[in-house]
C-alpha cells in the first residue's frame, strides 16, 4: 500500500458524504414542493363562503369615525 492510500480513502468518503447530502437536500426540496403544490391545489378546489363578522362585545355599536369622534354630521 502506498502512503496516499488512506488519503484517497478519506477523500472518497468525503465525496460520498457530500453526494448523500446533496441527495438529501434535493429530496427535501422535492417533498416541500410536492406538499406546497398539493396544498395549493386542494385549497383552490375548496368552496369559499363569506359570512358577516360577529362582534359579540360591540354588537350593534356604530363604529364609524364620526361616531367614535362624537362628531355630528
């Protein structure tokens, strides 16, 4: 065995670890994109309905600026 054998082994181990890290990041990004697109498509298909706001503490109160400032129109 030459003296550079162990250096080559550690170099190859580092390259393999770097490739595994890149695959892991790529899989994570692909998973996030898949979840994001799936969620977006699922939300678009959901029906939307508007409901009036329910303010139980101030129900029936006039919240216009003139009423809040006690200004007569």
